C-alpha cells in the first residue's frame, strides 16, 4: 500500500486540525509546525504515538492517518503528502 521508505519531496500539503476521531483528508508522511510542541499521531497501522515537533524541522518517520487533539500541543501543523 505504501513504500517502505519515505523519500523525496512531497507533492502536496494540507493544514491539520487535530481531532480525536476524524482522519486526515490524505495520509501524510511529513509534518511541520509554527509553534513547537507535542503531536499525537495515529499511524496507518493503528499505532498511537506522541512525537515532538520543532519549528523549522520536518518530521518524517512514518505514515500518519490521524492527528489527535488529545495530547497535541503543537500548533500551525501542516501535513505533506
């Protein structure tokens, strides 16, 4: 379904509004933010993780289908796909 490595630039982006049950309009593999903090992600495999997002840094470790509001403190999150 997805490649095993996340390589190359993204072809599109979307503004992320964290929500505990709604999935992203598109599965994303990279994220940035305008205000640093935690991001509570649900991976496409169903694993729930909390990661730290930093301003000016692209986070890219797995494919994410949901950014949960509970546990997310980062703001201005953009997802890339």
